[in-house]
C-alpha cells in the first residue's frame, strides 16, 4: 500500500501530465473545428456553383421557352405590329438566332442587353451604348447581340466553336437572314464599344454593309473580357408555308 506521501506525489505527477497534455488537446480541437468550417464552406461553395451553373440554366430555359412559344404563336396567328413582321420590338422577342457551330436549337432575341433581359436565357440586341440596326429595317448597319456564356441559359457558351466561314442565321416571321462569319476576336476589353459600330473597323471592314456581331464574356465563368464574332449578310430567303430552313440549317 502506497504511503500518503507517495500518493500525493503520484497525484502531482498526474496533474503535471494533464497540464502538459492540455495545450495539445486545445490545438487538436482547434484543428478539428477549423476542418469542420472548411468542409461547411466547401459545401456552401458547392451549392452556390450548382445554383449558378445548373439551376439558373433551368430557370432561364423555362423562361426562354415560354417567351419563344409566345413569339411563334403570335407569328402563327399573324399577330404583328405596325412596323411589319419581325420588326416590332415586342416584349416577347423579335426573332430567333441559329448558329450551328454552337449547337442545335434556336436562341430567342429580345430588345436590350441588361441582366434582367439576358438572365431569361435569351440573346439581346444592343440599344446602348451603340444602337443595333435590326435586319428587318433594310438599312445598312450592325445587328449587334449579347448573351451569357455561363449560367442563365448560357446561350453563347460555345461561341469559341465558331470559325470563319460558319453560318449565322437570324429568323423572323417572314424572312431568313443568312450571314457568314468573317472575323473572330477572342479577347478584348469589356469597355471596347467600337466592336459594335455600324462599320466594325476592328473586324477589318471599312464600308457600310449588313453586319451581325455576337458578344459575350470571356474567359468562361468570368466577365473580365469580351469575345466577339462578326458576320456579314450573304442573302435572305422568304419563309415558306412549312418554314423550311435555309440549307445552312439542314
């Protein structure tokens, strides 16, 4: 049996041991808490990415499909405005963009390039800082458009797939406008509005003509720069009763 002195010495030794181990336990607990916080932050970031890149696409696709159906229904019922088929700036949209190099399907085109417009999964034509010239006007100029490259429908996600010579087709109620890509600018300042000019000199053009310009953010998942594609009108085709697309879309 240990003496009182021996017992006291043992208790003191154990107390000293606990004292030495306590800082280690505190560090371990701190690391554990920090790790849990990192995991939680990772989950939150993951959910945000899912929301930004997936759910916003779902919502935008629904909105765009609803608007597109309205436009085509209006066309079928011959409901047009005083400026003629395809020229009226309706809230629903003025026509559809077809770019085979970016994938199948059509892209509804509406007036304006604000986030409120583009977030509905459509392309918008510029009204500011440089006003776009609508194809149906018959006037020479630049039909300049913008759309998101990621999230909110990501209509121009594959814009980098477009090459010189590729067709870009704009569809209105009565006419197919067939353009041919002639220049691509992979990166420029987001403040460079010269690319939207009626005569886009940065594309190499010096005379007035019937041009189309597609713009979006780049690199993907950022808005640091702008990606630009230019096309020039090569011909128009009247829409027949079956809405047979031009050969470029078959």
